[in-house]
């Protein structure tokens, strides 16, 4: 049975004497234009890529990490620090010293170096360890100098931080070890070579080669994706001058762009290959493929973009910029798949056709039938749909269970590679002053120094606090700040509990007694505020994304149950991915260092995976719908839908898995978590959900799958993925 029935029949043959004139829908017409002007289309893409690359290189990036959260205590504290001229308004860098013989004999060299640091750009003040006895450990072997910057870490140029690092390191001699810590130092460190990206591309080439058995055929989807990603990266650099886009956006963009770009091109290319096996000439096959699979890609891309723009509902600073960048990347990959890919097929069409027909002839000679195994799998599931549905669902629910205990936070220097100066500074400070020293809480008191000292004495007695520094007045004397050191490390659950304890239990009583406003701030408190805000706003975000995507599915498939099923199954794949992330990174499976899950990753993964899951949902269900409209035999439609899409869905999923999974090779813990989450979600979606749960659910639903109440059917506009017959 032809895998392209319904779509093939819907395209009228070209008019006599006008073989290249496209007929059918807009996507077929677009493909026809790209074929007729193949070299112009290719030249336009090359010119766009070159121009964007040159202009973005000349303009430079203006990435900015903005995690401001208006309405939270930490943001209110930061705003007051800035308003009243407190030294805590700017971030700081710690220069940590260790000498097993004691730091007393190193004073002259250290003081000379610190004087040089004080004169560097970006430095507001330097406090020597010899001016503060509390800055030296009890045994006198470890001490630290505090370098106060003239702004937040993300606002200070990296070259200024590099100058501080180089100047401080110059003081190392003999037995003196000098390391530097702080968010600014972490941001200025080298991130390493793009091993993950290269590994992902290589793995994608291997899978495409195995799938098509031809280097040219394998190269076409990859070239399309690379052109799209290259153009998108340049556009994002330019967009960073207008919008707030975080500095961790480029690797995420490349990760998603490669996966989505290859995925979209592959879905169209695979349909093109089927049209060739049905006897179509390359030009006709391209138009038919774009009229069928091109529509699916366009719809799927729109759902990804809608899901990403759902992040705007969260109102989380630079995360909105990340959503914009990823939406721009998906839009670029869609454009490349719909314009660049047909042009490439026009150039290489005859060569690909010869290879495809030769491969088909060999397969027929050996008695192989396209989709035979997938048809057999669908038939097996249809014989026992309920057990298949229950077993697969329970397995995914078990994998999802750990996500219920997921703890959100941010990686700190304790998660950096052991060889980095930020990690070594972190370890030295923990060794000399205790684990909580690396994550102090900055408590702001709106009162004079006397009030601040009274608050400080009470804070020092609070459960979970090791010590509290003397109150430090602001320049105008209106504020006092107290640095509170927890007993536990910054990422520990006890530190998060301490933040809530000070705010909910300790501060209210002190405010009543002193009449002063008390705010708990600092980077650790800000991280907790971000995690709490994500948790609070997540239901709204999920409702927006699921609601909009379900409405689109209802419009396309004219069904109530198809979008309900899709939403539930997409949520299941996402929860399974979050459960896997929790097991590996929070509980330390496979020897991974334990710590919280990056606070913004669950919502980012939700947006991306929900959209990508729709790709496979639309691709599979649209083929089932084609057969249903043609035969009205529901069981046959399910079998043929899986038989004609199972191979390409699995191949596309495999490519995404290796591209995303390759980011586990990155030295960045955030990228490792992101890569694992996306890889597990796609693995679950492409294999378990699309190949087991969807056929079982569709079989159980039967004809009810296409039910739409008559009043709703009359009011909803008709949006079809397939071309109607004889159009």
C-alpha cells in the first residue's frame, strides 16, 4: 500500500508543456519557485548567512543576564542597596590565599598586589585580609580579600575581570596559592571547546548515512540545518542589542536548532523519498512532499513557537529573551526547510533519485516490504491495546515520580570543574571558614548602625546560622547590612529553609521590636526567589501552552479527543524527562555530583519538548487521518499511519537524541542537565509514546477519536494539513 495515498492523489499533474509549473497548495508553489530558481535561492541563503555573520561579528554581542524579580525581597533589597549607596550594591570577587606556613609572612607581597587590583577598571573597593581578622581562618593558613565591583557581575566587562584574575595570580610564589571566586570570575572563565556540538553533528551524519545509505542524501538535511542555525545565531547576536538575551543562549540555540533543523528537513526529505518510490519525477516529488510534509512542518513549527512564547507569561527577565531567541531559531529552520531544502533537492534530485530507486529495487528483490515491521508492531498493539497502554503508562509514571521531589536552584562554583580557579577558591573558603561561607545571606536593615547591630545579635542566634558580621552602614547612614553565614552550603536544602525561616519567622518579630524594615537578599536568596517564582507561575504557563496547542490541534483534526490525548501524553513525556534529570543530577546517579536542578530549565524544557512532541504527534496522526479519510477503516488507518511514519519518527528521534545527548559532554552543568532532559523526553516520545501508547489509545478510541460536537464544528474554522482530493 502506498505510504503517500491521500497526499499523492491530491496533487494535480503539471499542465502539458509546463512541467515545472507548480500546482496544488502554497507550499507546493513555494517548492516550485525554489526549484525553478534553485541557484538564486541558494545564493540568497549564502548571502544572508554571510551578511548576518559579518554584521553580527562587527556589532558584537550584548548579552545580559537579567534575573530581576520585581516584588521579591531580594530584588527590593538590591534596589535599596543601589539607592542608598551601600557597598553591597555591586557584586564582589574573592581573592583567596593559602599558605600552609601561615599568611603572616606574606603581607608585603599580598598588599602590593591588592593595591594594583584596586587601581584596575571595574573595581570599587578592596578589603585586605590583614585589615579584618575575620577574613583569616583560625589556623592562619587561609584568608581572603574582598574586591567590590562597581556593578553587578553581568554588567562588568569580562576583560576587566580577566585583568583582576591575572593580577591576583601574579602574586603566587613559593608556597602561596592564590585562587579567585565569585560569579564574575565564573563568567569570565574559558568554557572549553565546542566538543558537544561537533559530537552531535558527527552522530547525526552517521544516523542519516545509515538511514539513506547515501552521503548526498544524508548531507541534504544536515546542510539545511547548518544554514538555518548559522543564520539564527547571527540574528540572535543582533537581537541582543535590542532585547535582553542571556549569555547562555547561544549553546542552547545551537542545541535546539541542530535538532529541530535536521528533524524538519528529514520529515520533508523522507516524504520526498516516498514520492520518488511511487514513480514521481524529482520536481514533482518535491512539490508533493512540500504540499504534504511541508504543511506538517509548518504547523509543528508554529506549535513550538507558541510554546516558547508561553514563557512570556512567566515574566522572568532574560528567560523571555531566551524564548525569543529559540523562537527565532525555529522560525529560521522552518524557512530553510521550506525554501532551501527544495533548492537543494533540485540540484541533487537526479542523483538522489537514482540511489533511491536502486535501493528500492534491491529491497524488492530480497522480498522486503516498506514498513512491514512497523505494521506488525501496530497490529500487535491493536490486539492487546489496553495492556500495552497500561504497561507503558505505568513505566513512564514510575520514571516521572522523582520529579515530585525536584529541588530548584542554581549551580555555583562548587559544581565547576576541579581545575578551575573558581572551584578551588570555593573549596579553600569551605575548608577555612565552613561550607556556608560560600553562600552568605545579605540582610538589609532600614535603620541606623545601632539598630543594625541589635538585629545582627538576634540573627546570629537563629537556627541554621553559624555567624553574622557586624552591621555595615550605607553611605547615607539610612541602611545597615548584616552578612549572615549559614551552617550549610549554598545549594543545600538547609540553606533554602534558612532563607524562609529568616523571612517568615525571625524578621517579622524584629520588625515589630525595632520598627525597621528587614529584607533578606544576596545571590542565594535571589536564587531561591527565582525558584519559588517559577513554581508559583508554572500552572499559568502550562495552562497557556497546553490550551493554545490543543486549540490548534482541534482546528486541524476537527476532534476533541486528539488534542486531549496529545496534551496528556506530551505532559507524560516531559514529566519523565524531569524525573530522569532529578535522579541523575539531584540524587547523583551514575556518579554525578549532587545538586539542585537549574531553576529555569523545567519551564524551558517544557516549552521546547511540548512543541517538539507536537511534531511527532502531528506527523503520525495526520497520516492516520489521511487513511481514515480515504478508507473510513479506523484499525487500518492506525496500522498504516504507524507503518509509514514509524521509521522516520524513530530516525528523527534518534538524531535529536544524539544531538541533545552530546551536550552531556559539556563541562557546563546547566548544558548537561538540558541535554539529558531533552534527550530523555525525545526518547520516550519517539519510542514509547508514538510507537506504543498512541496506537493503543487510538485503537481504544476507535471512531470516537474524530468526534467533534456539531455546534463546535460549525463555529470552528477549517484548517487542513492534507490537500483534499482533486484540489
